[in-house]
């Protein structure tokens, strides 16, 4: 039962970080938004969405993409939470953290595939 609760909580955390509206500001702050041109009333080209530059120019967009990938953020959630979960396989804490990272990443990928398939969306 603890594993079901853990994987559900890990997916929920990854969803909140990468897809929920509540963290959209953080993702925009990290990754920025490219400006898109729009049309004014007189036919002139005006920026409909102004460009927002990333807070950290090189690393920020990478971190934003990492947060938006449910499997990628699941790996790091698994690594971080492995120290508080019961060690089932082996006795090496480093190997256990990699195992939990991979397992959490795989479960997040599986759950997101089920969720997006049922909504009819394309994950690509």
C-alpha cells in the first residue's frame, strides 16, 4: 500500500510542478516566453505577446523543460525520496536511489500515457 501511495504522490507532485496552472509563473520565470507578433487595428504588426526573458539565460529554459517532462521530474523525485523509503533491493543507498528514480520515472511515464491517451491528446 505504501508503494501505491508513493507513486500516486510522486505523479501528483510532478504534475503540479510541470503542468498545473499554479506553477506556470515559475516555469515562465525559469524558461521565459518568446514574443509572438500580432496585428493591430490598423493592420500594423504589434507584439501580441511580449517576450519574457528567462531568469537564468542558459540553464533556465533547460530547467523549465525538465519540470514539464513528467518522466524527467519523476526521476529526480524518486532519487530525492529514496532516502525515506524502505530499501527493498540491495544495501547500497546510491544504487537504491537510482532504482527508485528509474521506477518513479517509469511509473510517471506510464500514468501520463494512460491519462493523455484517455483524453485523446497526443503526447509528442
